[in-house]
C-alpha cells in the first residue's frame, strides 16, 4: 500500500492493517538466509535460471516489507493512533 491508499482508510481499517503487517525480523532473516543458500547451491551446481531468479525476487520482497511498514507507521503517527496500535 502506498501513502495515498493509506490516507483513504478509516482509523479502524488502518489499525487493522497495522496489526496484520507487523514485521518479524528474525523470521525474515531466516528466510533471506535460506534463499541465499538456494542461490549459492544453484551457482555451485551451475543451475542458473529460474532457481536463481525466484529467490532473488523473494529476497527483494522481504527487504521491501520494512519500508512499507514505515509508511504505515507515519500514517498512524499523523492520525495520532500509534498509542492505540500497541
């Protein structure tokens, strides 16, 4: 969701989205490490192609998640809802 979509949500909807999008850095780090392992295995086995591109795409998505969360936190702060969020 971008800033424009978040600003159109009601307060209740915004709090619901925030509860569902809490980051979990330990789990994300595990998956990124696992995907890097798949890429290294693919490179060692000379299996370039889909086996390397899919993990790279998934790593990109996992790294983009905290940025979306920060946009959501800014919208919560703008509406003074961050105290209702925790």
